[in-house]
C-alpha cells in the first residue's frame, strides 16, 4: 500500500503521517494539519489479484486571510488618474469579499473578484475619491479587514480652450479657459 500527495511524492515523514490497515480498510492519519497539507492524497494498493487506487481531497477549513502589497497600503494618485488596489484572498470555504470607501460599500462595477484575488479599480478619480478604502473577506470561520489610505492630489485639466480674438479688433488678448 502506498500513499502519495498531489505531487505524486511518497509520504515519508512518519512523524507527520501514519498509515493504518484494519479489517480491509486503509486509512491515512495526518498530524498537526496546516494549509500546506491541502491537496489530493492517493492510496494505491496491489497484490496478486490486481491493482486499485483511491483519491481523496484534503481541504483545510480556515478563516479568511488578505494580503495587500505594502505599496498599496498608502496610495497617492493625481486627479484624473486611476486607483487600483489588488488583494490576494485565501480561506476555506472561499470568503465573500466586499470593498468600502469611508464606510460606504463600493459599487460592484468597480470590483473584479476571482477565486484568489479581488481588485478595486476607480478610473478618472476626483478629490472626492480620497479616503480610507477597506477590503473585507468573510466566511463562516471569521472576518478579516485590510485598510488602504488613498489621497487624491493635484489638478487635472480635462479640457483646454484657447480663445483668440479676431485680428481686426483694437487689441489682441489670448484667453485661456480651464
């Protein structure tokens, strides 16, 4: 009888794993279970009468974890620029993810969430987009929050109009409108 992990490596650490065979039933005991133990485990058996195998998935149930790169913890963006904050999300079962700005939920059209990450995207920012942004991941085992401070600074010119008065006027005054 052989046990193998999802990487088809033999389980050789006898302090971590124990195999048992009683009354025709094979079992595997995993001690001190951690996230690294997640995967597919296959039991293979063979004898003079043939070969058989059975595979089981081990999933570690855990509260959410959020990882936001340090460079996204305090952002400074120019008016008209883009806010992009990506959070890597872990947890089992898969957490539900929400984003907030200054305590108010952010519209879903600004959020792209996959199985492993969630990205907040705000284009053409204005001064009003400044504030505290928070990503919240929640499952039945807990809730985790990570905050990011965003400061929108500077002016951004969206339209430039140069008005030049006709040449036949008494004076020539270029006028700039922003």
